[in-house]
């Protein structure tokens, strides 16, 4: 069974950058689309980005577009989320998720929570001065 582990979270000042990594094990990541979500305390989990299985297609929610970049390296079985120009509003637990059944849907939309079969445990990002 596919397992996902996020890493790279931490405390960063406004305007700073962090790079989150999603490492997969138990199965090859090649045929899975990867999604990134975040959840702030007391708020619903929010979809923010996705990347198709091949890495050709990506999508972003408006609030992070132009600041965040999703990528993947199937040879390393990882997917990354580069976060630049971070704002306090970006403070949340960040999750990666994998979707096998709809591995190419990222081309046209951001898949929802229930579109993903596998989830990581999350990594905390705090943006504060």
C-alpha cells in the first residue's frame, strides 16, 4: 500500500520561503496524481494545488497561484511544494495526497478531498514575525 510522508515544515517569517516534500513508499508514484491541501485550526481542509502523474499538468487555488510551485520527481518517488512570499494566512498543516483512479484530472481542475485515496500525516507551517 502506498504511504506518504510530508516534511519540510517549520517557522518562517513573512516573505520567506519553505519547500515541502512528499515522500512515497510502498509503491511507485509514477501513476498517481498528487494533491496538496492545508488546514488551519478551526477551518476546513483546503485544496491548494495538484500535479498530474506525468508532471505535465499543474493547478493552483487563486490564493497561492504565483507564489507556490508544485513539482515531482518520479525517479525519487517524491513530490515537492515550493512556497515563496509566505504570508501569515498561509499558516496551516499541509498535507499531500495521492490519487490513482484519476491520475490526469489535474489537467482541468483541482481534485477534491474525496478524490484522493492516500494521505500523508501533515507537516506544520507557521508564518510569523
